[in-house]
C-alpha cells in the first residue's frame, strides 16, 4: 500500500502537467479589468456587500478627497475604544457584553447581560465521551485542523443540524462561541500529551467564569491565573472579534452561508481561511521574527544595530528572507490600527508583572523605527504603523500560551463576528454569492485517444 503522505514520482510528473501552462499573463488581468484579490488598483476592497455589524475607518473625506486618518473601529456604531473604556472602568470582563452587542445590535442592561452570560456558561459542556472519542483519538499537530474537525463532528450530535431558521442558527452559534475555547485547549492538551509526552490535563470548564478565565483555567495544570492575565486575554479576544465583512474568513462565511449550508460547515470553512498564514497566523510570525532579532542583535538598546537588522529584513537578508517586517502595516489602516493602540496600553502592565519589561521596550523601539525604515526602503509614504498582530503574539507569549494556540484563540474571538455575519446573511436572504471568472484558454479540437 502506498504511504499516505508520500509524493510518488508519478505525482511529481502529474504536477508538472499542472504547471505546464504557466501563470496567466498579468497583462490579461489589466485588459479585462480584473480586481485581483477583490481589490482595486489602490488596494481598496471592492464593495461586495453591506453590513451594520462593524465599520473600519482609515480615511476622512476632506474637500472631496480621501485623506488618511487615525484608524477607527466601530462595533454596531460604537467606537471600540469607548467600549473597552466602559468595561475596564467598571473593572469587569467584557467578552460576553460585546458578544451580545455584536449579535443583537445593542448594549445589554445588567439583568440581560447576566442572563446572557449564564446562557453562554450553560453551553460550555461537550456531548458525552466527545473528548475521549473525538479529540483524544486522533490528535493533530495543527490545532486549527483539530478545531475544524471537532466542529464538523458536532454536526452529528445535533438533531437540528440542517435547520437554518434564525432561532436555531442563533442557538448553534451561541454553543460554538462557548465551545470553541474549550475545543481549542483540549485539542492542544491531547497533542501535548501524545506528541510531546507531557502529562494530560482535562479540566472541566466552570460556567460561572468568563470566557477568558476559562481558557486559562483549562490550559494550566494548576488552573491558576492572575486577574491581570485574564483581563488582558479578555481584551485580546474582544479586539479580534470582528473586523468588517471583507476580511477573508468573514467573507468566506458570507459566501458559504449564502449557499444555504449548515452552521457547522460555514464555521469550518471560516476556520480553514483563518488558518492561512496570510490571515490568522501573522502573530506567530511576529513572535518568531523577534526571537530571531533577539538572537542576532547583541545590544537591544542600540538603535543603529536594530535599524540595520530591520533593513536586512526588508532586503530579504534576515529571518525568513521574505522581505517583510511582520506586524507592520495593514490592508486598510495606514496611520494607526486602533486595536494595536488599545492592546499596547495594557502590554506594559503585563510585561512588568511578568518581568519582561526589557522585551516590551524592544517592541516599543521596533514599532517606532520600523515605519521610518519601511518608508525609506519601500518609498511608502501613505503611513505604516503596527497592527494588532504586532502586540498580540507578545501578549500570548507572556500569558504562557503555546504558539499552537495563537490562531485558535484568534478564532475563539472571531467566532462571534462570524456568527453575527452568518445571521446577517440569512436575515437579508440574499442571492448565492457567485462572482465571475473569465476564461482565457483558447479553444481546441478534441483528439481521439488513438491519435494522441
């Protein structure tokens, strides 16, 4: 029997046939005015839909022209900075409140919030033997695959899996919002045990704890955590919840939902998108880039030495030779990413608690130097600033989260946004999303087998 993972000589030969026609000439994209990546010539996203869930603002209209401004992010019309200030001032967790806001369009009163939080808590339990039969039986080295498989398997446990009425889809979404953090941590515990030989810890989630608290409670052998740790993780989850309908994984959810498929399939499709390193894996790249920087640069306080390293990155002479300074720049924001600004304000406190203040200062210095170097080397003058991934990986490392869980934690937050967009797509009862592709292959005659 052929090895399942083996690339055999005939497969290599077949792959050459796949590549034989070569890439489609770039001039054809210009000729037919194809918006590659669904972006126009200025890099702006092609308008493909309308939403009232969130808004990203990176420019202001001044005298009829679009002028870059400090980035803004609104959840249901409310500035994310005001939302964060609200629950931080009250010294409470915000995940459940912001989930309510994104799903239902308004902020809850205290009684409604308490009832909603209790509902999410009641859904933090998996079907009987699910952990043993599904998660522990086939541990995967990639937690996103484990997560997608687990969600698809939950379909078999749902007697109303294919019912796409709004009440049923809402029930499914609330269950997945509650379960994704648990499935992620359990998947990692299984991998850590079977692959790395570590002890296996399967703690039972506590319904009275917040989502962030439960993640740390389930992950750590002694289930202990500080309030600062839990609150910063809570903040990170909220900042990753939602970012408009055009990001790859959310647009994927709209596309798949528009076909009329079930909730589990739609969410698994979004997870597949988020797994891609161009989307959800950026903070891992940031952490690994900084690991390389710390081993290469002898004096972290020497700005000339740091600038030389960052220049080498752009010139494909350092780290992964990709020519990128990871964590810098964004497809929409230019002057600033509001999520990065919010997260940065809490990173210093956590670095002090963790005794990693010197690393924080290194991040702060790079965040100041990198935009200057990018502008000089790339001649980009529209503005380049740190994005949320620049700090989130550092936060997760200080929380002792394994890198295998970085993207699943992103997914745990973004599941809320996906849920809101799935429901929005169903409520609007739009057409199935089907953009066009133009064929450029020349026609040719069929040749009978005996004549080839």
